[in-house]
């Protein structure tokens, strides 16, 4: 079994062949896919998709790059809260900070992230975190949030979320894990020119790792630059097994178990 812990299946890149993409993933052993929204409209689409397919679950949220356009304060929170009432919604995401694209003023990014972390705490849902060149500020905000969860005795303190597409150092990874976060490993692990990614992934604890594709983006080698799809998570897991010196089945089972522990989806829905 494999879990693709981060993809965007509602993208129009799949409009022509979405059913085949999903069927290919299943055929290749990807039994569970988590599809994440980036604003209210895409969150609604991803919940509808999850409700129509066994094995597909949804996360709802506003991405930092979409926040300038998509964030309408209380109205947005209310819409996300309503969507999260679906039993197929297992996380709040994709949320976070992005100083690379910097499409949203930073104070607004901080506000939107904090509001959605509070929503996650209120709903008891873990978060899926996006970071680009904002590591220090992100740690500051997440550390505060987790401290509050711990103070309140929230069960979410044990499973606050996943740091998706983790691209930091071993020390940063360990710091995130100490806060309770899992780390999402994706296509860049397989890139020819990314030996440092493999060094880091070799040193991270398997008990904290998830595998992901971020489809339709970041396709792993040998599909780099083409459209990504959840079936390719197998290539990420295979490379992770290689760098950790383990067999494929061990890594597939461990990362699937870690994802289930974090997102706690229910088989029956
Ligand atoms: Ni993403």
C-alpha cells in the first residue's frame, strides 16, 4: 500500500483523463490520496471529488500565494468550516508562508496562516504546511500554535500536521519533528542534481516521514518537467527506501502508517 499525502486532483491538468489518473494510481498500489485546496473554490472542488471516490480524502484551506485574492476574513473561515463538516475532510491545507513568490504581503500571510491554524485547532484537524523561504517565521508561528495546543491538552498536539515538500536541513527537520510535525518527501528527492536532498532524507527518522507527489507539479525523475500524477509516488518511495537502506515494502508500509496516524481517515467513507 502507498499513500500520496499531497496532491491537487481538481486541477484542470486532469480534466481530460482524471478517471484514468485515479485508476492508474490504484493499479500501482496508491490506495489513498489526499487532495488539497488552495482557496475556497478549489477546496469545494476537492471535497466534491473526495466524496465521489473511495480512497480520496480532502484538505481545505487558503494557500499563501492565493490569499491576496481569496481571503475574505470571517466569510472565508465560515466557508472552510462548512466544507470541513464533510467526513472526507481530514486536514486544513494547503496553508503556510511563501516569501519566494511573495504574491501576498507578509503581514496578511501571517494573519491568514494564524486564522487557519486556529480553525484547525477548533475542528481538531491537522494541517498541511507550505513553506518557501520563510522557515524562521514559520517556525515562530508554528511553535506558538503547538505550545497553545499543549497547554490546552489538545490531542492535536500529538499530530499537529505535516511540513509538506520538506526541503530543509537535517537540523530543521529534527526541529519540526520535535514540534510533532511529520515531513513530506516528494519528487525533488529523485532529481539528479539534488544529492543534498538525499543526504537529508537519509538522516531523517522514517517514523516521521510521509511520501507525496504534489501533483500536477514536481514530477519525479524520469518524468521531471512533465505533468505529475499520484501513481508516481511509488518512485519517491523507492528512492526513499534506497537512501534509507531499507526495502521498498518497509518504506511503503511505514509511510502509509504514518499518514493514517496523522490524518486518521475512516475506511468506510
Ligand atoms: Ni501543493
